[in-house]
């Protein structure tokens, strides 16, 4: 049979997954201010999850090596993508089980949060998904791209993650979260709308008028070279002045930056 070249992206995903085992998976803090105590994946009280985690990484590696030696088709890439999705689901479940395992009765301020090992494990699964998406057909691509998201969202409705710090903080500040999310969306959409309203006409003008192209690109390239933090600093004075001059801008939340 013909041989194909091994995908370095998939192999990188497997290596990242194994590398994640050298870091703490979750961390326990008796309160918000105390330093966290890291726990590895095999220490979180979910030995089955640890075994499945290793099995999924091994399966993804074996599939990739077999695809390197033989032409196995889209089915093998699809299975590799499913393994990446299950890897993400497993780390979420393991973190939830670990949070329950580490919670101490009578200590409502204790927090269990994600540690670097969790994020690296999820990154390994995500890399495997990216590799699979390049080699599967359309309906398989939909499944590979959405399976982990759907499963995690469904599991979140069961209360499985209620002992995690992220969920506890959300529950205790739900109203403020909704308000800040609304403000963030308004600011983001407004900024995007203004940029679109300015950028599209300028782009069309530059495309149709050669003499306008050079000055437009000079201005745009100059703005792009200014570091973001420096740009924020430059905007403080004019935005503060505008909010002081026009009260309705201040009412919209425009002041400084």
C-alpha cells in the first residue's frame, strides 16, 4: 500500500497531551487569597479518567502512525478527531470530579480551579481536532468541530461543574456578569461597526483610485505599528475631553479609555 506523510500537527497534539501530565491538573485554595496547591491528573480522585486520558492519547498516536504507513482514508482521521474531542470532555469531567473530591465541608470559601495541566491537556485535544478537520469530509467535519462543545454544555446543565471555582464565582456574581457581558458586547460591536463603516469605503476608494491608495495605506500602516498599550495611552486625553464636552458620551460609558 501507498504511504502518506505523518501529520506533525497531530503528533504535536499527542506530545502536548503527554507533556501536560508533568503539570498540576487542578489546584486547591482554602480561600481566594491563599496560594493554590496543585494536584496532578492521577491525584484528583478519578483513576478511570486518567486511564481513559492515556488510552485516548495512545489511540491518537497509533492512528497517526498507521495513517503514515497505510492509506486508511477519512475514517481514521475522523476517529482521531473523535479522540481529540473525548480528550477535552475527559479533562472537564476529571476536573469536576477532582473539585468534588477536594471540597471540604464547612469551608465555603475554598476554591478548586484549573491549573496549567488542564489547559495543556485541552490544548492537546484541540490540536488533534485541528489536524482531523483538514482530512475529513463535510458531515464528519461538523461532528469533529462540535462534539466536545455539545457534550460539555450538556454536562454543565446537570450541575456537574458546580464545585469549580469558575462556576462558583459566576453564580455569586451572575447579575454583574450579565451586565459586564452586555457592556462588552456593546463596546465590541460598536467598535467593529465604526471600523467597518470607515474601512470598507476607504478600501473601495483605494482600490478604484490609485492616487488615494498610497496615503490611505500610509495612515493605516502607521496606526498598525503603534503598540496597543501606547495607543490606549494616546486615546485617554481626547476621549476624556470628548466625554467632558458631550454628556451623552459620558452616559454611554465613554471616559478616558
